[in-house]
C-alpha cells in the first residue's frame, strides 16, 4: 500500500465567497525558499488556504505585500523552511510529527484545530 506524502494533500485555495475574494486586497508574504530563491504565498478574504498563481490573477485586484522581517513574514519563512528542508518527503503522520518538533507550540495548536 502506498503511503501518501504531504504534497498529495496539497490543494488550491478553497473559494467560499468569490465576490468578497474579487473585491478585497490579497495579503502576500515573500520568503526565502529551501533552494535559495524567493517564494510567495498569498491569501484572500473569501478563500480558505493559500492561493495558486491562477487564483491570484483571478481574485486579487490589489495585493498587499508584507515586509520580509515582519513577525508574520518570519513565521511563513520558518514554516516553509521546516516543510521543505527538514520534513519534506515524509508520509503525512511523520510529516506532522516533524513539523510539530520543528515549530513547537504554533504547529501543535494548528494541528489541534484541524483535528489531527
């Protein structure tokens, strides 16, 4: 039996209110990737989860970029580093345990909210 990896669960942002999503600014975080490049995560009111590039084009009339070095941007970078450098490639249960070790209380609280 194939054990699914965490990326098998990756989804597009789930649009729950397209009108709100189209008429509000998106908030975007730029972060350093595991390979030394730059990544960008964008979120919008009306959409649950991070947006794909196509969703950014469709739903973001305006983007507000959070400065690198801000507390929120640092959290995104820390999460990305843990997910892509330390915990990548593990089956989902081991991935969640690894993320919990790397991120401590922040990730544990998120896991409890999600029912893991």
